[in-house]
């Protein structure tokens, strides 16, 4: 359904972070799963801790949707 790793990682991240499937740890879980998907394709995220934090918080607040998440990942891939 998702043609490349960035699309897949963005979709899974958005789904987990916005749907809150767990009682606790949704942001952490979403970020770790996203990273694992990317690492499976030898893609790493290159961003400061503050940039990553801001990205996750903005996403959890609904400020970033799939397209913005995908763009952020494309800009910060290594």
C-alpha cells in the first residue's frame, strides 16, 4: 500500500501517534516503530534531540499529518 519506506514509516507513525492505541507510551512507541521501519531500509534520522522532540509533540497534537510527517522524514533522512 505504501510504495517506499518513508511513506510506510510516516503512515505507521501517524496512525499510532494520533489514534492512541495504548494507555501510555503512544508517542514513544510511534517514534520507535517509525525508526525501526526506517532502519530496516538503512535509513537513519538526522536531527537534534530538540528537533525530534518538537516533531513528535507537534504530531501528537495533530499539527502534522501524513504529508507533513513524510516531508519531515525526507528532509531529515541520512
